C-alpha cells in the first residue's frame, strides 16, 4: 500500500476547495476557543452538525474533490446521490444507489452486500463508499463484493473515520469499527492485492480534538484544517483500483 505522509495543502487544488477555504476563513469563530477546553460534554453532540460543517465531512469532501476525475461511467453510491452527480457530472453515464432498505425511494438496488446478492459482477466503473464500512459488522465480506462488482480498472473510493465520536445508543445505527491508515490499507489489499491501495489520513491533533469536542469546520482556520498528521487523522481515505 502507499500511505501519504505529507503535511499542508491537498495534492490537487480545485475551485471547490478554494471556495470552501474562503468560506471557512470568513466564518471562523475564534470566540469558541474560550469554550474548547472547559467541561466534559461536547459543544455539539451530533458531530458538529449543529454548529456548521462537521470536521470529518470537510475532510471527506476534500478527498472526493481530489479524486473527482475517478467518478465516471457506471457509478455506485450508498443511500443517496451525495457525490456522484456533483463531482462526476457528465462523466457519469449511469448511477445506481444501493441501500439495505426498500423504503429508500432513491435506491435502485436493494441488497445486503455482505451476503449473496443479485448485483452483477464487473458492473461498475466507480464505487463510492463513504462512511459505510465502520457501520458494517462483516466489512471484509463487503470489500470482497466491491472487488467482484468493479470492472477491471474500476476505482473504489472509500472513507472511514479514525478520530470521532461514536453513535449514541439511541441512534438508529451502530458503529463497529475505527480504521487507522495502515489498517484500512491492509483491509483493502486483502482482496485487491499488494500495492493496489493509496491511503491518506486527513486531520491533525488539533482538528481531531475539535471533532471530538463537537466543533465544526467553521470554528477552525484554513491553516489548521490543511495540516495532515496520520497519527491523529480524523478521516482515513483510500483509492484502490481493481486490476485486470
């Protein structure tokens, strides 16, 4: 596997990243730092959504923007069209949404990808799996399915949390796992083969602490958000290609 260790700006710049950074600078709220170190309860108990953009979501958006060129052809995304159309645009010729529940009207495929299913093999050019694996008990089975479902040369973009709050017991989902950069790389390469995965951690000790304390991206500066240190990554992301 290849794990990126660099610090600083993202490897790929884009208008979306530049606009988001300008908004972050404009909305930065330094007064919140007065509350950062006090008390045992987080400032927001729902990952910072109540304050603005969750820090993990800021990093996830950054990862997808950096790899937008991979999103095209026949694309599979989970639960909703969050990223495929926005970042793939006209490159996306067909989009399927997969969900466990038939009650999701956006779903074009209803299937449990950890069990035998009717999804055809070698069907997809790109699979977007963002904040899914840590919710799946048998995530190795799902990764094996991704390998089966991708066309040769197809790309899997996957994002998982490393430093974050876990779901409370009254929430309608369960979080089973957290992944380090090395751990995600090993999990991906079990099916895709040695050297197939490029892994990157996003975040640092400050933004990890802020994520856990319930702060939002708008509470941080651009300089703080753009420093990456894999020891304290908020989000761990991987790009893996199915070989022929």
